[in-house]
């Protein structure tokens, strides 16, 4: 198979970056294209300093097994890896980031953005923390203790928020580069809604992190509990954030029309995730990032199933997991049918939370192919289900 790239990009440029020890930050090949089987599930490349010499470290992953080897720069063939069947390619250099995603038909979709990044060449690389545990706001919201250390009971929550932010920042930058989102300023900040904010861990973290990146923002936390609103408002007041962080005790389903650029939700329980997605669609949020929690609604509808699927649904735990998959797949499809480019990713390992999927959607207003609606309708008919999100949107 020969890869044909668009006019503004070629495999030669990708290869040039990977071959340059002073320019490469990292490169990742992952996923699998239809009817193709690359040798590995993932390949990650980065420069490492070994005995005062930079070498190309290659980590290959298959299942739970990974293997690390060191190559000379110039020994890795990017074209061979692309042609082997990987679905995604990310190449980051000190001055530009290039992403390639292959469609179901095998066509490469290429995006490039100018971005300044720094190399990390230490052999035993420690992951850079985005949030300083000693930050005052982390202590105020209860994630860190008085000594500036993350509390053992809050370590998983801290890591979930960090990984959420790692995905958020490049998504924002890409949308700004594409011209679909304005560059935030003090006079025109990003307008953010955090649905089902609870104790507002994510609310404050997003606000502080974006401010540090010079992304002025105003964020509103939504939670139906009045006690949460009072608690969070006090923290905002103590931190001097009353002008940029606010909270409301309202049900997501009862929110009206609002100007919104970014809508987020971290583990909004059960149909609250659907309420958050529906509200975001209705208000045309440019970016939506939701990590859904429980999925009971669709699970309860899996009663009469087409054979031979009863061999799955007769087992409670498998029926529950199938319901989870169906729920999020239908959420993504409904978003797609409303003009969003959507993907579902694992944003953190399941050792930190079993609810570790993230639905990321950006509004492109692209008209979906006609067969996408047909596939959606056929799915509902085969499984005799009606997703809650479709009910909220009156979508048929």
C-alpha cells in the first residue's frame, strides 16, 4: 500500500523530524486500520541521552508487554510503520506538531500546528506534573495537605485531573489554530461550564491551569446541591476568584441558553452525562469533554435481545459492560450526527478509576454521511433501545 499525503505534508517531513536528534520531542504510532495488522499495538519514539550521546529510544507495546530498545537516528523507517497499518500518528518536534489519522476508507487526515516544545532526554524520564501539589488552590480544595503533598486518598483524583488537562490543552490549541475557537483575552475570555462539578476539583484546576498558560477564562460550576455551591463559593472567595469562578445550584437539565466555548464533566453520574452532552449540543459548545460515570439507563433496556447475543446478556457483568459500550458509542454517534467530530479515548489507567473513558467532541458543523444516520437507526432497531440522550434532544 502506498500512502498518499495531502499537498502540505509528506512522509519525508515526518521522517526528517524523527531523524533529527536536536528537533524530535516524541513520535507515537498507534491504533489499527481496518483489515490491517501492524506488528505492534503502539510504537513510541523519543531522544534519550546515553553516555553523552543522543540515541533514538523506541518503546513497542503489545498487550501488557512492552519492550525498549535504543536505535541510531536514521534507523527508524516512518513510512514502513505507516504502511503497516497504524491508524494514528503523532509527531512532536521543538517547533511543530503533526498528527495523522486514517479514516475507515484509509484516507489520511493530516493536521499540523506550530507549537514550541522542549525535549526531555533523560533516560529515566519522570512525568512532568502539570499542577504543583504545593499550589494554594490544591490545598484549599482538599487535594493537598498543609505540607504541599497530595493526600494519599486524593492521589487518584489528582492524577485524573492531570490527565484530563493533558488532553484539554492541545485540543484548545488545535481549535484555535483551525479558526473555530477565538484566542482568549482578558476582554474576551473562554467561557467554560463544568457540569456536575461536585467539590469543584476539576473546576478550580482547569481555571488555574489555563490562566498559567495565558488562556483567560471564566468558569461556571453546575451542581444541583446547594451545600456544594456554598462550599465552592467560599473557596473561590478565599482564593480571590469571585470575578472569574462562580457556582450555581441547578439541575443541568434545567439550564437555559448560555454562551459557552468549552463544556466539561468529570464523572457526572448516570444520565447527568447525557444532560451535559444535550445541553452542550443545544448551546453549540465548541468543545465538549465528558468522562461519563454510570450507565444504568441503557443497561435496563437490554431485555429482549437478538440471538445469539443472549449468550452475552445472560451474564450480569457482561451485560453491564455491553451497556456501557453501547451507551458511549451512541453518545458519540449522536454528537457526530449533530456536527461534532468525536472520539472516545482512555485518558487514565483503570488502576486509578474504572470509569476512565473520555468523550471528546469538537464542533466542525460537518455534514455526516447519509449512512451514518442509517447505521444509527438500524442499531436502535436491532437492540430495541432508545438512548436517554436522544430523548432529551427529541432526536429521531
